C-alpha cells in the first residue's frame, strides 16, 4: 500500500485560507483528472467539504507524491504553493487510513460527532468512480471508511459528543439557549437547496418556525425542497419557493436567514442586510453580545470613537490619524498617544503614528484629556518625549517584528446592543454573507469562522474514546486485509503453476501407458492433485497469515523467489482480480 493524503482543514488553516482554497465541482473533476495523469499517482479521490480539502492518491514514490499533490492542490485552488504549504498536512499509509476513518466517524469535524461527513465521503467516492480515478485501493478504503463511520454512530454515543454543524450554528444564534423556544414563531429564509441547506430547513421546521421560504438559483430544486417540508409528518410549517431575485424582498420579512450555496461571491452584502432591517423595531430587551461572532467580535467595532477616557472625558475623534485606534480609546491608564495605542503595531504603522504625533495635529484639549498617558506621570503629555518613545518602539519593532503589550489594559465597559431583529447563519465556504454584517445593530451573524471559535473548547464526551478504539481496530484490520490481499495473486500463481505441473505429468503418463483406462487414469490424476494440494496447503495458509502482519509484505517476494514464479504471471492474476472486483463493485 502506498496511500498518501495531502490536505488542509479547519484544524490546520484559518478560515480565510480555506475560503480562498475552496474547490468548485468542476475544479474537483479537473484536479482528479490531473492527479491520475501525474507520474507518481495511479488512483485519486478528492474530499472537499466546507471545512476541509483533501486529495487522496495511490503513489509509487512518497516524496515525489507529496510534491506533486501539493502542487496540484495549489494550482486548482488558486492559492499559491508558497502560501498554501504551511497549512498543508500529509498522512501516509496506515496514518492516512487512520485519518480518513477518524474523519468518517466525525472525530476530525468542527463539531465532533456530526454525521454529515459520511454523505460527503460517499459523494467523493461516487465522483472518483464516475471518473475512473478510484482503483481497488481507494474503492476499498472509502467503502470501509463508510462502514467504520456507520459502526461508530450505531455502536457508540458519539452523536452525543456533538451535533451537526446546522444544529450547532442555530444554538449559537440562540446564544446557547433552547433552539425550539428561540425559533418558535419565527419566519425563516433558506438560501440554497443543497444538502446543507436542506438539513437547515428541516431542522428549522422541527424547531417550530412558522414559515420557511426557500430560494435557489435552480427554482425546481427550491420547489422540491419546499414540497418536502410541507409534506413532513413531524412538522406543520408553511413552506414556499422563490427565485433568487426575490431574496432582497424576502429578507425584509425574515427573522432567521440560513445561507449555504456554491456561489463564488457574496450572496448577501452588508448593504443589502442593512436595507432589509431598516425601519424594523428591535425587541425592548437589550443585552450584551456575549456569543461568538466573526473575528474580533462586535464589541471592539461598535463602541465607536465616543468612548470615555480615564476620567470620563470623551476622547472624540482622531482627525487626521492614519491608524484605526478606536479599539484602545478610553483604556484606563493610557491615552491615544500612550503605550496601548502602539502595543502590537508593526514597524510601518508605528512610523505613521509617530509622524502624526510629531506634526502636533492632536488638539491640546485631547492631550489634556489623556493626562495619564503613562503610569507614574502627571500633567499633559510632552509631544517630543512621546515621539521619542514611539521612535524607540519602532526601532524595536524593526528588529523583532512586532511590539508586545507592556501591560494589559483594563477592561472597558461596552455599550449594550439591542436584541437582534435578524439572525444570519452562513454555512457556506467561501462565505455567502458579508462578514461586515455583524457590525450592524440589530443583526446577529454566525458563520464558519465563529463556529470554529465556539467549538474549539467544546467538551468531549466519553464516547469519543470508544470511537477512537474502533478506529484503531479498523485500521489494523484494513491493513491486515490489504497485506493479505497483496500476497493472494502470488498464492494463486503458485497453485496455477502446481496445476500445470500435474497436468503435464498426467500427459506424460498417458504417453507411457497408452492402454490405461479412463477409470484408473482419473484415480491417478486425483491422487496426484491431492498430494500437491496437501503439500501446498500449510505453506500457503501460513504465508497469508504472516503477510497480514505488519512487515509481512516481504513474504510474497520470498514465495516468488522460492518457487521461481514468473512475475508477469503474478501481475496477470492481479489484473484479472482487479477487473473482476471492478465488475462486481456497485456504486458507493
């Protein structure tokens, strides 16, 4: 076995890189075709989901295979190889098998235990079979992965360790509360009619929303999904389909919007979301946004420039300042010119800030408001001294790259935000909804990136350990079966050679004893065959057992050498078995 997997996922790469490296259906097909056309690879399969891109191949050379697969991934993803390489992981032989089986069981998912990955693995295998890029190794591997995943879900409580990405996303929209209570009475808009969107629609219907509107570029698919929702026995939701052109209008009526399409650009911009909620009155209750949002959170971006300084004085705006300093304004013990303003800045940014301070563009009143610029000092800041300090920090930044914070700023009380009037769940990769929408008052956005942050510290159920044991056992069994199968053509070739020897000797006997009747001839033939079979039985059974053990691949070579078997005969048997297996193998 020379199984190799090269890929990247939410565990190895930031969402921004995954988003840019995502593969369309056409790109996946081209990647498979180019991989099997490459010299090191004979088989290939692509597993592409919203949070992983993996290329599996049967290669004859490890290093050449890694280089070729990495290059192909970079070419077809559109992300340069130099940029992509730090985020790639490589698994080989048994480790590659272990990785795929873990993926199939949901152990490597963003939400541990989610079962949607099984359908994605099945689709991946079906695509490789249609393109004839999956041979015996990858067919056996992916089909066994599906069986292992199903076993994990049926024999353990792995489903309790996590939920589907859809369910987890809805829980984040509900801030960890009861989804059914949160969803009851709401109107939902689902953009897209694929597997993820369909699951989201079904989940919302069961949660108790009163209406679901489905929008899709292919209107027939939207109609089919709406009809399925209406015919569901466990819900009484009203569902209807609309064309994509109706999304802006439907967005104005929706309380919850879930989007998961294959679009390469944004489906909902921040401007369109702002227009949709214009004039909508939020609920009276207000509270802080404690739940996960897009990187950086809402708090730092919504406080604005009118935060209070250490003494409660408004710092106002930074007219003419080349940098965005709103995140540090009002931090206790610091002014806009102090250490907090430059902590963590790059050298080029520090130089910009130093030049701004040096020009004296900051008003005297604002300097007075920041009288406590440095610990241990009193009175207004000295611009010259502050410039020198920043220049010294810039010199340090040029050496070490960035300036660490010298002290942790004290927390600043964040303004409360109104209860959202529109909840957005973006499950697409690349994203469908502009990340800037989370800055809008009255909007709560949860996307793949915020889901990754929220699930990073999720507790692992005890069932996960049981699934890991299942994976380890199945990897060992798969490796043993593969090694045993590797020696089978040699054993078949040996028995074929023995049968040819028996046939030759019986033919010689006929020449020496031409008067031998059929009865005696058949008895002699049977006796000779039994002798040969008994002589070969023990060694062939034992060599299969030995070959199934780790390091047993050499027994096939030993058998060929001891019995002087023709390598071409062994290869012919192997090709015949592959052909027969391919005919008998049905779709995944």
